[in-house]
C-alpha cells in the first residue's frame, strides 16, 4: 500500500508542474529586441496638403517598444503626379522630450519614400514631415498620434494568466484529494489489519 501512496504523490507533483510549465509561452518578453512590424499589415494613412503638394504617410498600428516600417508618398496635389526628387524628414515630437528626426529614403518607385520609425514608449506623439522641393521647405502636420498596446493582446494575456492560475488551483485541489484518499485507505487498512 505504501508503494500506491508514493505513486499517487508522484502523480500529484507531476500535475502541479504542468501549469507552471505551460505558463512560459512565446509571448513573454525575454529582453530581446522586438521585430519590426511590416508596413503592409494593417496600414493607417495620414494625409496633409502643403502648398501644391500632398504628403501622405502610411504606417501600421503603432505598438510600444517596436520598430515600424512606414512609407511616405509625395505627389502634386492637382495632378497626383509623384515628386521624384524631394528631401523629406519625419519629425516626431512628444511633450517634455527632444524631437526625433527620421530621414526618408527614396524607394524604387517615384514619389515613394521609406522610413523606419524608432521604438516608442506608450503615449501621444506629434508627427510632421518637412519636405524640401526645388529649394523650398514646407511642413506637413499630422497632429496627435497615439502609441498603445492593442487591447486584444492585453485581454488575451490576462485570460492566459487567469487560465494558468485556475489550472494550478485545480492541480492543488486534485493533489490534496488524492493524498487524503490515499491516506484514508492506508489508515483504514492499518486499522482492519492489526499488526501480528
């Protein structure tokens, strides 16, 4: 009977270890730099008119602590003709912080420029683009841009944590029930079979 109790206890300890092993999953931050989010998935377009030009910036939903790929499109407002030889810089400003300047690099397509947005903390930022064409410098303002963790990710994380706690509690209850049952069976057997 003592061997049976040991088996029951071993099974209980294995069950206790399962929830803690499942709680370490891919979503946990291990301190490594998070990958850049591609500019083609879930794009947000912001457009501003500056003189004869239209300046559009397209970027994905901005998440904290991620680099993001973005694109800038500079066209003539009246004809939508792409402007090939423009110099452009994105200015990112936040209250109480030094503005960040990101240079736009021309892509293979006329009028299209590529940007790599640096990792941001959560909060509100002001985006503007300084465009220089034909020796004239103009600024396109886009107003406030919010950087926050997507709500679905936060909810999924909370649900996963709750699930792990519930699994752990269930394992503890199961181990307790099995241990008590094993002890009672051993005790009853000891009472019914007195030592000879």
